[in-house]
C-alpha cells in the first residue's frame, strides 16, 4: 500500500507567536519551526502500516524553504521519499486554498491512502482532512484512534465524546489521526544519516498545475481584518482569610459567573 503523509511545519508550540504588520499573516521567520505534533503520529502510523503490509511512505508538505527541516525529520523516522510544494505564491493561503494546493500536489503522487494529523497547532481548525477528501473525491475517515488496512479497504475506530465508532471505506481514502493512536518513534542516528540521501522532489505552482489566482492571500476565502496586542495581565485580588475565606472565595466565583 502506498501512503502519503501530509505534514506541516508550524511555529514552536512554546514560542511567542505574532502576526506580521504588513499582511496580518503568522510571522514564521522570527520563530523556530517544528513538525506539527499530530503529524508525527500520522507519520508513525504510516510507517507501522508499511512495516506490516509493505508499500512506500511519501511525505508531502506545503511551505517555505525552511520547511525542509520538517521533511528531513519525517524521512529520518523512516519515510521513503518526500515532495515539497514550495512557491512564493502560496504565502498567506488559508485552509480553503491550502486544501486546493495539496489536492493538486496529490495528483502527482500515486497513493492508496493519505494520513495526516487531525489539526495543526498553529490554526487548530481540523478542516483540511475533510476538504482534501471533498476535493479529491476520496472517502474521509477522521479522528482515528486505530487504523486497519485490508485488500482495498481501510477501517478505523473514530474517537467520539462518548467512546468510538467503527468506520470502514474503500481506498483511496483520507484518514486523520488523534494522539491516542500510537507513540511516535524517535529518529535514530542511522535514520538521520539515511534521510540525507532519500529522494526529495520540489514542486512549484506550475509543476503541480496550480492556478496562481486560487492560492495565497489573493485566492483565500478568509483573512485577518484586524488584530491587537494581548492586554497586560491585571494584578490578582488578594483575599485575607479571617475564618471566612471559603465564603469569600465562593462569592468571588459567583460574581465572575464561574459557578
């Protein structure tokens, strides 16, 4: 089974993030980029399927040149090859245009299954998997906590608020995974060295047949209209306990409509 894993480079989770004054997009240059955490689980699941059933794992990412660092990590984990969609015209793309660009890039990669994390830590929209399925005509199986592949089929346990659903579909299919699905492996030294020699294909808009007016800030259906700096923290309220601390705490919580 040939699997494509979509990964994204995002600003470090613990770094302070800000928007650019010029175009109101996330400033990705002034902060360290890392692989989206949930995409690590997607890579791990693809590798486990490959190890059990054979096939190849291809990593696909859309992003600036520095996103190659994220690609190298996925390759060092064990992916066979990678495709990097990189073009200045993609800057500022929202979820709608990103799904279009990724769908066009997928047309260049033979695959039976596409796996990705259920959301990215920089946007937390959880819509790319469903949008990809709609654009490619593939079945969508989302919020997977367990994945099983068969002869032309894929079955998942779909995590819900009350338990899980069992969902099955024919391939090709789009699967998004949650963190309960596995424990991602750490790249070994051997894997890190091998990653440097693995095939990495770079695609521009023209290479992927992407229409420039349908991506980037110009093609996006949503944009940031206005933003402001986070207000400074206010000093907390100190309550002296004179035997009635519990009552004062209850009154405070009630006044803030927290109880």
